[in-house]
C-alpha cells in the first residue's frame, strides 16, 4: 500500500483534478443578482410630499380636538338636535326635578322664563312625570316630561325662538294645526311655534302606528298648553 | 455598481468560485457568504478590472483575499466536534453525490490530507491542479512570483504524499 502513494507527480495531479466539484446552489445566484441590483430609486418629489402629508396629519390631530363640533346649518335642525339631546338625557338619567304641577309653576316660571298659563297635566293615557327648566341653544326654556301607557317617554319643550321658521315641507295637518314632523337620531319631534315661543314634543315613536298616536298626544298637549315669555 | 454585461461574465464563474470557497471554508453556509461577498466586491470595484486579463483569476483573487480577511479569523475559532476530532480533520467529500464508493474512499483521504495543508499550499493546489489555472494566474492570485508558486506546489504535493501514506498505513 505504501507504494501506492509513491506515485508520480502526474498521477497525483490527476487525482487532484478528479476531486468532486461542488456546484453553486441556484438560490445563491439569485441572491447575488438581487443584492447587486440597485434599489429602485424613490422619486425626488416623494420625500417632500410624504413630509408634508405627515405634517398635515400631525397638525390635524392637534387641532381636531379644539375645532367646534359640526352642527347643522339649518336652525330648525339645530333646535331639534338640542331637544332630542335633552330628551335622551332624561331617558338615561331622568328628570332632575320631579315636581307636581301646578305647585311648582311659579318656581318653574322663574327659572325658565316661560310662563304656562295653561298646561297639560296628564290624563288617562299620558302621565305627567316631571317639569324642569332647561337651557338649549343659548335660551332658557321649560321641559315637561310625560310617559304614555305603553311606556313611551315624551318630552315637551318650550323656549324663546323668535327667528325659528317651521319648515313647510315637513308640516303635517293635525286637526286645525300644522306642526312639522322632524326626525333626528332615531327620535321623532313635533315642531311648531306659538307666538315667539318654539315648541317641541320629542319621543321615540317613529313607526307608522306610533306616529298616529303621537299625533293624538300632540293634540292633547297643544290644545291645553299655552307657553308665553314670562318677562 | 457593475453593468449587466460584466455581471453576466462574472457569474459565468460562479460554480468555480463556489467550489473553491467550499474547499476553503469547508461549510456550505460559509461558502455561500464568501461567494456572495466576493461578487459584491467584484461588482463594486469592477472599474478596477483590466479588460483583457483573466476575469476568473481576478475573481479568485478577491475571493481568497476576502477569505483571508474575514473567514480565517472564524476558522481559528471553529469548535471541536463532539467526537473530539477537530472539524478541519473531518472528510469533506463524504456527502458528494457523484462519488461511487471507491472514489469516495480515496477522495476522503485525499481531502483529509488537503485540509491539513497550510492555506498557502492548499490554495496553490486548488487553483493549479483542481481549477487548472496557469501558473502565472495562480501567482497573481497568490500575489507572489511564479517560482514561489512552483515551489509551493512541489512542497504541497510532498506533504500530501506523506499524509496519504500515513492514512494508508493506519
């Protein structure tokens, strides 16, 4: 065996040349080509645009909390939204003052600025719940809450609204009156004016059947309630 | 970075470079890294390549320099295998798929002996005998005179014969 390795120079060279060869894996070629490829150049205008967009977004985030809330441009809608909010508050937390009319009327008139020479105090279908002064649309007013036999809450609100124009397109004839029926946030509202006082009745009675009963309730309240400015 | 023609010409030698890298590093992941680094350097400094000279020798030179710069440090820190045999003494070709049993055995001893050669001896044998580069190109890769290359080849073969004899008599 020892003689085997006393081989000639040519023999050893042949053995070396015959050593197995390792071929490069295909992925290596791919990775080299990818690494050698220059990264796609970003358009020259992209960086300033991104910077401007980021600045705008940051400013918007800073300013957004101090921007005024978006309110409807239509004054009637603004009033309706305000009275619906008041009604919602009553549904969630109840009336703040549960007084029995008419003993509370002097206090209520004093606080609300609205006198009620005549007021609907409830009947077999609508039960008086509470009356309280409110402050809506920068006006003092009076709110009277009722509950019907089916559990629907109704909120009657009267407050000075000399510039309020009841929209004709929403008016609904009920007997000798033509109040407007407006909807907001899932609530229905009757809107009408008595002199310079804007009057509203809000409820969640929005279905066709409910609206018919809501008309009856309007008639009862409208015919027996007379709000006037106290001073 | 190099133009596409240069890249294409350089990548034609990928298999040869990878084979050389495998003999130097002994580990496929290291060979991958070494070859990739070699190509990236070649592409980056393609303007230094002199047209008309051998591109393959230039690439081998970059690969060897890169190996000496980075990978020999790691090689010195190579851990000893669990069986106590240093990693540099493990046969490299026992997974070579194209070998039959007889050739595998012979190549295993030959490769084991190759691994025990100093890098200067191993590289001249790989370039001159395995890759078939002219001695002038080997001298360029090794950055030494042709006479030195001849001397190293002679001495490397002498050492190989001695080690192969030792393996055979064990």
